C-alpha cells in the first residue's frame, strides 16, 4: 500500500532517565514495553541527556493506516495514517489528494488552539459554526484541526456535524476537516493497528471532553514522535504541511493555495508556534478575547514601536501574568525567551489580523478571511497591483458578492491588464458571474479573445468532458504536423456536429476558403504551422459567439446563457446550441450528462421560440426576414435550416414560422385561393391572366430591407452630418432592383407556375395519372415478352419512370449541402427517398425480367409489387394536409408498436405451431407442409379459421391417408395421430386465449397509449414535417413528370452553361442586417422574463425570508 511504503512512525529507542521508581521512560511510555535493544544500559547517558524525539527515537514502517470505521457513529468511513514527525509533507499531501480522493483545496484554514479541556466561549462557538464552516463551504477549504474530542477541536467537529446534518443531500461542496493529532495522545490507539480493514474504532459516548478521535473529521494524520501522553509532537509536522500546501497551486493553477492559521485562546507555547509560521510568511487570524495567548497577541499589536524596549517589557510583564505559573517572580531565562518571541512576532505584525468576535460577529467571517489573506499577499507581492491578489482569491473562492462590495464598488479604477488573468480563471473554472462582472467593469472582450487565447481555452477543457474526448480523437488522427490542439480540430468538430448547415468555422483567419476540401485545407494548415502562425494574434471577429460555442460544447448552462445574451443573432445562436447539444447527447454515454444536455437543448429552443415571438409581435415582415437571413457568423446558415437540423419542433410550431411557410407555399397568390381554381387554371393556363386567382402585391420582403436602410441612412445624416445627396445615392444603390418588375404577361405566368403549391398540385394530379396508367397496363395491356410486346402505353410508362429517376438524381446530387457526399447522405436519410429507391429498383428488375420469356412471369410479379410501393408513396404527398398530416404521423408511430407485437406473436405462434404439428402428425417430411402447419395455419387460427375436422378426434373425416413412411415420402397424405388428441385441444384453447385476448388487447392498449401520447403533439410534429415538404416542392421544377424533363434541360442550360443563379433560393436565404433590431427584441423579452420572475410567488417568499 502507498501508506505502508511511504509513511513511517516513531518508536522510542532511548529509554533513559526514568521516573516513578524506574517504571516510566522519559518518552512517557512504560519502560517494559520498549524493545529489548532499546532497553540496554543507557542509564549513564540519560543522566546527562534530555529526552529528544529526533535523537532518542527511530523510524519503522507504519502499522496503522487505511480506512477508519467509527463503531456506532453511523457515518461514512474516514481515512487515517500513523506517521513520523519527520515525514515529508509532499508524501502526505499526495496521499490525501491522489489516493484518499480529497478534493484539492482553494483555501486551508488551520485552527490552532490551546491544549487540554479548556472551556470555549459561546461567541467562539458561534464563529466556528456560522463563520468558519460557512466560509469553508463557500470557498472549498480544508480545515486543519486537532482531531480529538476536546476543547476547540471538538467544537470544530460539532460545527462540521451540524452543517452536514442541515446541508442538502445533493450538495456538491462538502466541508473537509482534517485531524492533526499526536499518536501518543489518542485514546484506544491500539484499535488502529488491529490489522482489520477498515479498522473499527470505539468512541466513548460521553458529553465530556476526551482524547478519542473525532468522528466528524474526514481524515486523520496521527503524528508519532515516539512519546506517549505528551502534547505538541505534531506541531513541527503541522507547520511543515502548512508551508508545503501554501506553495501548491489551486485547481485553476493561477494562484498558490492560500493558507491561514487561526489562533483561538492558547498558552505560552503558542508564541513559538506563531513565530515559526510567521517566519515562513504564513498569515494569522487571531480571535482576540478568546483566551490568554490570543488576548496577549491582540494587546501586543497595539503597543508602541519595538525600539521602546522598556515599555514593551513592562507590557509583557503585565499582560503575561496569566500565562505564568508563578506570579511576580524575577525575570528568568524563559521569560526573556518569550520576550524575544514576542518581539519577532511584532516585527511580522503585517501578517496578523485581529478579529474581535464579540463586537464584529460571525456573519461576514469569510470576508474577514479574505482580508486577512490579502493583507499578507500585499506584503509578499509588491510589484502586483494592490488589489489583484484579493481579486484572484475572490475568483478562486467564487465569491462574487465580496468582489462587488469590496473591489468593484466604484472606488477602484480597474485596467485591462488587471482583469485579464482573472477572466481566464473565471472562464476555465466555470464562474459566469465573475465573467459578467469583469465585462461590466473594464474588460474589452474584443481585445481579450484572440485566436491564441481561444485555442488555450479549448486546451483547458476537462479531461472527462465529451468535447475534450472528441477533440483528442481528432488530434490523434495525426493529420496535423503539431501534437497540440489548434483551431482546425475545433472547426472539424463543429462540422461533425452541425453538418452541412453551416460552412466551416474559423476558416477565414486560417486563410482558407469555405469551398476548400478537407484534404487541401489540412495541407494548407500544415504549411502555415511550419512557418509563423500570425493568425493567433488576430482578434476573433465574433468573440461572444466563439465563447458561446465554447461554453455549449462543455454543457455549461449558466455560462452559455450569459454568452448567448451578449452575442448577436439570438434566435439562430439558440437554435445552433440546440443542434450541438442534441448531437452531443447522442454521443454521451453517461445518463446524467445526456439528460443535462437534452434539458439545456430544450432551454435554448424555448429561448429561440420566445425571442422570435417578441420579434413577430413587433414586426411581421422583419421577423420573416429574420427566419431566412443568412448569418456570416454561423457560416451562412438560416434560422429555418438550423431549426430543421436541430429538430426544433416547438420552434416550427410558432404561428410566425407557419405564416412564413404558408406565404412561401402560396408564392405570390393569396392564401385564401380555393383549390378548384388552381386545378382549373392548371388545365387551362390562360385563366392565369384573369381575375380568377388573386395575387398579392409584389413587395415581398423588400419593405423590411427598405425600413432598415432608411433608418440607417437617416442616422448617418443626422449624427455624422452626411450630405442628403449622398444619402439618396446610397439608398438607391442599396435598393436597386428591389422594386423592379417584369412585364405583366411574364410576371403573372411566373407567379402562378413558380409557386410551390402549383408544383405540388401538378405532381399530385400527374402522379394519380401515373398510377392509373400503371394499373391499366398491369391489368389490361401487359403484353408478352418481345417480339409480341411491350405495348405503346407501356413504353410511355417506361419514359415516365425515367423522368422520375432523373428527378431523384437531381435531388440526390444537386440539392442540399456543399459536399457531394453530404448531399447523398442527406438524401438517403429521408425515409420517403428510400421508398423511391426501392420502387425504382423493383421497376428496373421487373422491366429487365419481363423482356425474356423465361422470366416474364417473375417480371410481372415484380411489377405488381412495385405498384404497391408506388401507391404507398401517396402517403407522403398527403402529409401536407392539415387533417391527414397528423394522422399519418400517428400511423407511423403505431407501426413501431406493431413490430413489438409481432415479436411476441411470433414467439408464441412458433411454440404452438411446432407442438401442434408434432402431436397431430407423427411423420411428415414435406417442407412446404411443415411451414404451412407450423406458421400459416396457427396464424389463421387467430382469425377463426380452425379445421376442427383435422384436429378433434371425434370430428375426424375419413380420408385416404397412410402411416407408411415410404408412401408418405412418395407424396401421399399422412394420417392424423389420435394418441394425444386431448392435449391438442387444450393447446388450441390456451393458444387462442393468449393470442386473441392477451396479445390482441395488448396491441390495442399500445395503440391507445401511442395515440393519446402523439395526439397531443401531433400538430407540432405535422408543422415540422410540413416544412420539409414545402422545401422539397419549392426546390422542384414547376413541371411535373413526365414533362419535368423539359425543366431539367432548362435548368441544365441555365445553371451550368449560362451560370444564372436561382431566384427562388432567396425565399429561404438572403443576406440582410437585422442585428440591432433583433437585439432590442431580445432585451425586451429578457426584461419581461426577469420582471415576471421577480413577481413570482417563489421569488417573493425568498426575498421575504432573506429580510
């Protein structure tokens, strides 16, 4: 074990000068209990020597370590180890943090008190219970105490016990109390070396003080200096451990762990303890009025200069009378030694803080601890800012209230350099309140966040976080010449999470184009890394968004929400966070983290929904533009694209989103247009030039853009005194082409045929015609194989399917993301596209087989099955209907229930079928009949088709049968066995009971549950599904198959030969600036939420309780 290998205890090896008739050694132990080697004739040496632990004791491996179980205490096990006073503090600190699992402290408070069973004053108990424990809980501190159930140490243990009894069960911050006791003073210490694991220790159940170990400590360091029954053996190791911890770093690594000694009461020996620690620059907090030593120190620091020796000696003689066992004696050597210690203490008075507990109280004791440490740090760090160390301690303790009242109250002018390091600590250690405080008090985020610091933030991710593991996986691919994390890995991780919705992040600073392939991008990055990486010193163009993404990847809810509030493009940012978190939750293996990610994702979806509601109430036209605006920060993504990718169904259910979708669906036609008018105009196109169909004004979304430019340019004219002529010229250039119109004949034609509803109507009508043609050919005009067939109509059907194939090729290779592979992946993921591929594959197989006489019938069968698949495709077409759409979703959910039902049915059906076949027919090797009787016949039993004449012996009908195996193998019918016919009837009854009553009713119950569950949200599901259908038909050519081939040729010439961009794409994506307006609506929404929260009953009760 680590404890046994590294720790040693002290054993007296010099039993010299003895007392009590030679029975006791100077170490305090019984002379006869020493080892035989130690009990040699050392009497002469003992006469001239004084027993000293370092000279007269030896070390041996420790025999007391491990876990300690307090019998009858009813609490968790504590850790303990017996060690020598010369043991290295580094070994013990490593033991406590690495092997015992104690969290690294942000502060160490060492409670140094008097010896024995002195009475503790009530106000001191109140300071320990309400001051020290609360400060330790808030700061994550360790409390070093005596560890025995006596005096001040017992009061500390009781305070820890009371805190744990009243703290919530799920409280993450525990108070760590470490007992430092001399081994020779521990009562029943032999129980600790019994060899059992864990060691059982019996505590005396008494209300009086005792030398038993305090069961309220989490760990015990039992220091053995070889003495028995003597105090002070642990003092040297205690001071060394404090000094070692004070040179270690906190979890963030920004500051050393602060150590503070607290003196309560004490005797004359406390001056030596105090002097040794002060020489090591350890700060002290003295509770004046708690006892002799503390009172003496408090009065000493109020005296004159140390040069006034006469006055000082007089004050020492008067104040220290209570510490001397004999009064009014001449000043002996011991007294002068105490005077020297007092002078040394006075010279280090800057490290001592006096706390008058009776006047000040324990309410702000943590503030007192902070000020005591700050006063010491100011003396040690002369070059630093006067308040920088205090700020670092406040950040390490996460005490933003102290920082606000003491440091950011307006009296101090903070500079950027003073807040830079503390800002990094607050970010790394997830302290959003400090981040907010720094940004509000002089920290410029534009100057702070460079690409170098952003990379450092990603390198500081916790090792256990999912984002860290994903980034390390990218780093381990060895495609970069360096072995440390850079922006490229972050960009690739975001690409994996967001997909092709966004263009790659951080490509601009790296000098890469968004269209650059991954392999070429890696080559350019490697070439850049071999030279000077100038990009690292550049500022992040969108620092708030970069920090927002960094916080979201770590699932830090409060930090992410704050950065979301500060970042622009609130709706899109919230939807982007929702997308990333839901993708991360699919990769997370821990259940708790997975649920936290899903909950935070839903929170951001709600935020996006609420902010868009505010925008929609303020301006309908601008809110529509907001949904289709392409964001440069999020790689050209739009809100609708991000919401689709994030599966944000609640966001899509918003009336504003549905209103925009309806507007896009109808194009420039009025939404109230009847369907029969569309059908009539579809077959009689000249009616489009009449008033049969009403069209909206051709203003589209330009008014929103017009309003924005007018406001912006007017501001330039008023504020910056720009001439009116320049304003008008700029307005004309920005709005050029917005209100230009085409001739009436062309524009009216385009408005009708370019509308998605027209494309949808044409596809529905032509698809019905296609199914009718297909059915007619199968039933009436399916000619034999060549040369007698196929018929002319069948060739028309072939051409029709060919145009469908052309459209599927266009959707898979030319619609969607930037990368070809991503387009194909998106196409395959859609269920209805899979249905199309199956239908085309079956049709191709049937077409090939029907061309040959030997496979003609098989081809005809494939064609018949293919007709069923094409017919089922109608379900997707009618998903746009408001009544049929939700029902189609419910049917899809119920299909999953059917598969579970079929699993149970198959198990029971196979069990009954095999048993029934074995009982009825003793021998029947025909495979086809075995399949019929094992699976098919039991399945028909469910629907009431039961052949009683073959199963009941009393109802058997005489038939020609045989029991001869050879004749049965030749094909004759086997005879029914009547041996266990009664068992066959019983199995039939049980089978019908289970299937018709139990399983069928189970299926009905599952259907009812699914229907009731989905029905509540079916409208939300349908609205989300409706978007995909609208996008599909919006991107489709206006002509339906088979005439769609004309549109395909037109698109080929227009897009890839003449290079004319699509105008219809602007309906789902355009570039515009609405950041200021969106930010105002977000602030209005957040203000309303904060007001509502303040007025809630819970907030009122909380404020009342605080008062």
